């Protein structure tokens, strides 16, 4: 798959149906959806409404339906419209963090319900399921979801959510969303996809049968490492979505007006930033794959990656995340992180700056990350500078 031409990266099927009947492509939606000139001032860039409360008309109604900002406010409403349009869903709910969004999904279930998660799901997702919702009464199992027989064995009549995350952390495992959604539906469960790493640009879970999409908007959607946020996007409006809204309205895990504004701003450049992340990650992955100090490069764009075929079919491009294993073991991995100049030693991903992280020491004793593994979020610097930095630092 060539990544040098926009038409290859973003084929026709990324044309979306926005909320209106007209067809707009995703770059246009990113810039336009949820944006309108402010009718009271003519401001082209949206204002930030800090008001917590809204005036009631003499007849008891509210001018734009907003009553109190825990339940809704204008900036969050615009953001939710943009998120729904980008993902091709009917509705979105913006949360204070990705974990708050995930929390709401688990909390919308009933004690005794069963949830199936990938064993390599985002680490805090697994911890939330086990440490918080286990004692609350949720039954949880985790398995390697590329093993569909294992998934089938673990599904039960009480399974209500099959949680999917692809590509996964830290080995960039790729799983088939359509297969997992079909298995989930066969037992009456919902398929929820954490689409944080791929973004709506690279992967369209609803077109593969998913019911709900979760995002940590902290990452690529925000895109500048300066806000924490999350979202759920729904394919159809149903009782479960209504329940999620109740949980958010009563629990109050809402993003601030300023974070909503920053996120709207970040989304506008998302399509063009993703092109850069993908192009740079591919170049870095190719360089590393040929380097003698590297034992393995995990990047779904490389034909040698076990998930490459599914990724090539399921994704529009292969993303900005990769991980590497060093021949010299854990110490060589740690040494590399201190020699590099352009890769900051920090967790998280999706910002303009490249980040590198030793996952095993972040995740602690229960980690399944190999000790010699480093995870890289490839940023928007010039790829040649990144490669020169790696070349200089690898021994
Ligand atoms: C960061 C992340 C989350 C959690 O989101 P927060 O915004 O940090 O709460 C969940 N899933 C994935 C894949 C992530 O990268």
C-alpha cells in the first residue's frame, strides 16, 4: 500500500453522510461539522460559553434547550455533533476523559452481566473492569481476540459487551472487527470499539458492524498533548445510549468548556495530521526493521506484521504508533531512550512531538509487555530528522 498519495490513503469509502443529506468528505467534516458563525456577534471562530446556567423564558422553555451545564452547553453540543459526523454515527457524548467514557459503558450494564475484553486492551481499561467493576458485580474475561475460537468459548448468554481495541497496545495486534461484531451479535451483545489509535480517518468501526465507538480524545483528536477528553459515538439511538446520557448527566463526567473548544480546534486539522503521522511512522518503521540492533518492529504497515492483511483490508492507513524490541534486552532499550534527542520519554500518544516509552516499567508487575520493548508515538517532525536521531542513538 503506497502512502504517498492522498487518494490511496483516503479512498472513496471515507465519504461520509453528515447529519444533513448532503455528502461531505471527512476533511470537510473535520473543518465544518459543529461549526457555525456565531449569530449574535458574527464571530467565525466559536465563542467559549462559561455560563453554568441558562435563562428560562416566561413560558418555562429555554431558548436553545440548555438548562444547566452539567447536562448540556453550547460548546459541548457542537463538539458532540462534530464527533458523531466524523465517526458516521447518529449521536456522540463527550466525556471528561477516555476512561470516563469507558466507565460509563461498564456502568450502563447490570451487575451479573458479562464483558469480554482483549487481554492487551489499554491497561487502565482492564484495571477498571477488574478492580472497579469486578467487585461491583460485572463478570469479566480477557483473551487474545485474534483467536476467534477462544472468543467463542468465552461468550455466554449473559455477555453484554464485546470490547475491541485494534491495533492494540503494545504489540499492535490487529483483530477483525466484523468477525468480532458478528460473534457479539450472535449472543445479543454489543460490540464496542476503542478507536483511539486509528481515529475515524483510518478505521470506520460502524461500517464493520460495531455498535458503539469509544475515543480517548486526549490523543489524536485533540492532537496537541494539551487536553484530557473522551467520547462515545453511537451507530443507532437506543435505550443503551439513553442510559449513557443519564449516567453522564447525573455522574457529571463532563469536559470543561475550554477543553471542548480546544478539541474542536484540534479536530479541524485531524485529517492532515493523520497523513503526517502515518507517513512518518511508516518511514521510521522501515528504517528500524532494517537495523541490526532491532529484534522486532511491530507496525501493521509492514508486510511481515501478523496483522498486516487484516489491517490492509480494515484500515485506510496504518497509523502513527509502533513498538520495537531491542536485541540488547531491557538495558539496551532504556539506554536508547536516554540517548535520543527527538523522542521524549513520556507516556501517551497522538501529539505533534514524538514520544517513546518503556511500557513494562509503566505497567508494573502484571504487564504482558516484553522487557525489551519500547512503544513509539511517531510525531509530525521531519521523518529524516527522526531517523537520523535513531541512527545516531542505536548501538
Ligand atoms: C489513552 C487511552 C485511553 C484512556 O483515555 P484517557 O483520555 O487517558 O482517559 C483508552 N484507550 C486507549 C487506546 C488510549 O490510548
